[in-house]
């Protein structure tokens, strides 16, 4: 009678389950693994990552969905709202450029602008520096594939050519001459290839205009050797720009094209033979490993005559600091420079016009020397205004440089960070 006791019952059909180790009901097939059933129920509603399209799994311990491909995560509170995906950085580059050095380089950069007002150093107000981390995706692509191509190998062959000659009596005769020529033997070949490629992408949509273009141009900084695992103590007191999901999606869509381009480069580099034609990749696969990296920048804000200006300075490498941003421009100096440039161009245009007239013989021959003189005069006018413009700009730059080396803040920084 003891053997007839029901040890377990199926929670779906109520059928008896005598084997406590069974994973499925022998009557209706329902899974008896409660944990696995919970995971399966979660994954029923989320089969693919809405960000990159890869399979998404649910971590029951963390109560969180996660995508192994693009690292996007979201909590159970956002299960029905895929727009609330959050991204976390994998690593970061600690600040390598101290505030004083960034400020010094900013002053040096500021005075090098075109037609910068000569009084700019004396009228800068509200100068502020802020530490900012900008996110990048570092993509490591490992690819392999097959190629097919017509491969040509050069070989030399001898052939006979008959040359007509004359003897001493003027009689013509043919004489065989052995020559050598290069011919190409073509054969279709195929083989496999593999390789690895690296690229970094800006994955933030808060930056716009020239600042965004500059941030893209320095994306290589995400590969500097000073990368550290992400730790919040590095970001204390700093501003971290968000990893934008739309930018991540855009990057993930473009990586396949990047991988194919790199694969084609590798294919062409491994093709054998002396020549080839009709080369193409016939099979191609790749694996992506991506990491999100916070790269440090100094954001510098200042005012000149009530107008706000922003500059960003790289802070990942002390020995190679790059800067970009906006500077004020002196309208008066700009007008003077443009006038000098325009007058010089008028002189050059006039000399070209007189040269064409002289070359086409439109005027009487007697005017030839006169038009030649006019050509030289036009060139002279162009050279005169070019020299005058150069002196004008040089004088302004010299004045700004002298002002910089007398500017108290810069003098103090120069002692701390000598050139």
C-alpha cells in the first residue's frame, strides 16, 4: 500500500509522478522544473534583443534581461517597454591630463585662431573646466572566409622572329632572330583566409556639429593601453555622457560592412601569383566582441563679450593632447584680411587676363611689350598684397603671443608645466 502513495502530482494535470527526478510529467509532458519554467515564460515574451536582434536571456537571480551580443540590459520593470534599454560601460581610461595642463594648452590653442581679437585674453570671463567621459564602442571583429579568383603566373618563353636584312649587294633576305617574351598562365584558384580587425565608434548622440566630428576623429583613443575595468571611483565628480541605444544600433548595423571591407583587404593581400582577376569573397563569417569604453575629455567653457564658447580637450594621453572648439573672431581684422586677399586676387586675375590677350594676338603686335608689362604689374600687385596680408597676420599673431606670455594665469601654468 505504501508503494501506491502519490509522491508528487503534476501541477498542470494532477497526474501522479512517482519518480522525483523526472523533469517532465509522464502524462501531459509539462515541465516540473519551476525555475526553468519561469525562465522560459520570461523568454517567451522576449525572444530577440530589440536593440540588435540577437537572442535575449533572462537572469532570474538578477531579475534582468541581458543581451550577450551588444551588452544591453533592462530590468523586469521595463519588460514591456524596450525603449528603456540601459547600457553600462565595460571599462574606462582614467584622466591622464591634469586640469592645469589642459588649461595651459587651451590658452596656447586659443591665440592660434584666425583673426582672434587681440584683446581676447584680457576679456575672457567665466572660464570653467569640467571633466567629461564620452562613451565609445571598441569593436573587435574576428572573420574568416573563402575566396575565388583567376590567378596568373608569369613565365618566359622563347620565340623566333624573322628580320629582313640586306647584304652588301643590296639583296634582301630574312634572318631568324630568337627573342624572349613574358606570357601569363591563368588558372582558377580558391582558398580560405582569416583575420582580425579593430575599430572604435562614438556611441553618444548628445554631441552635435563640429564637436561630434572632433569626438569621432579621436575615437582611436578608446584603444590606448591605459584602459581599466570600469570602477565608479574613477568617475566621482565627473560627468558621464550616456551610451545612446540608437547609436549602438547604428554601429552594430555598420559593423558587418566594416568586417567585409577588412576581409576583402585581407583576401587581396593573400592572393598568390603574379597577377589576378575576378577575385571575390565566396564565403564570409565573423564574430564580434564589443566593449564600451569611457574616454576622458576636459570640457572648457568661457565667455567673450557676453557670448558663450565651448572647447573640448582630450585627456587620455598626456603626450598627445588634441583640442577643438569655438573661438571668437574679430570682424574688423577679418574684414581687413579679406580686403587684402581680394585685392591680391584682382591683381592676379588682371595679369592672367593680359597674358591670355597677349597669347591670342587680339591686339596689334606693337602692344605686345605693353601687355607683357601689364602681366608683370598684375603679378606684382598680387605679390604685394600677399606680403602685406602675411605681415598683417604675423603682426597679430606676434602680438597675441606676447600677450600670452605676459598673461598671469598662463605664466603661472608655464612654471608648473614647462614646455
